[in-house]
C-alpha cells in the first residue's frame, strides 16, 4: 500500500529518553550538539527505568538489541526518532561491548556513558571529556538513524571506534560526504 504523501511532518526530529539516572548536564550537552551540528530539533521525553529484561546474567551486561526493542515500544507522539541515554554496560552478540547502538535507518538508538568515563564517579559528576565522548557517540548513532553507514575517513564522526582512545581521535563533525548525505535527508 503506498504511503500517504500528505502525512504531516513530525514536530521534533529527535526525542531523548533518559534511561535510569543520567546527569542532566550530559543530556543537555548531547541535545545541544544534535541541535547545533546536525540541525535537528530535539525534545526531552519522560525517563524510563533500565529494562531489566535486557540484562544477561552470563555476560553481566545489558543486551543492546533488547534495550532498543523496549524503547521502540514507547509512545513517541510528535517525535520522529528516539535516542535513549543510559549508564549501563551494553553488548551486542559479536562485540564484547558497545558505546551505543542504532540500526541504519531505524527509529531508535541508544548511547551508554558506562565505558565513556575514565573513572566510575565521572558518570555522576561528568568531566568535559565524558561530555564530549557522549555527544560524539550520540551524533554517530543518530547518523545511523538517518541512514549513514560507517565511514572510511578517520576524520569523520561516522568512522567506527571500538575504544575511547579511537573515539578521542575523532573530530566532533562529519566528513563532507557524510554531511552532504545528512543534508539531503528529507525532513
Ligand atoms: Zn556505528
Ligand atoms: Zn564520513
């Protein structure tokens, strides 16, 4: 069945959902980066508890795919895509851990600050470095939500990073190819 062409545009592009106890400063910095660098409109959504059904006892970690499915079930109102922010250790089956997760072109993504802090106490009292890393991962995952794939260019935010050292090497912006792709995305 063809999609109705007169479907009204959603009022907000990205809804940020705090999952568990996340410092407001981290949420604000992530939101500011999405607005400023990606030219998207952001609103904060009601928070939710860390979904206990995503806990995997054998790995002592949370299954990123299951967390995403819990977010997907949330009512999103006038928001196009959802970004959950949490502070627990995430995995997907092929990796020991991930900083975040979002399928290409999907409606929701997640970012965890768990491994972005150099010291556990930073998760409650964020340092500038933690704030920058959180914003980078958030923008990377949102790039996936708007159909971007990993970029070969290691001076681009869509370049894959598997550890914080690699993440710190990345700039807080997209290469011109990824940026032009983002700009072409129909809003
Ligand atoms: Zn990625
Ligand atoms: Zn790129």
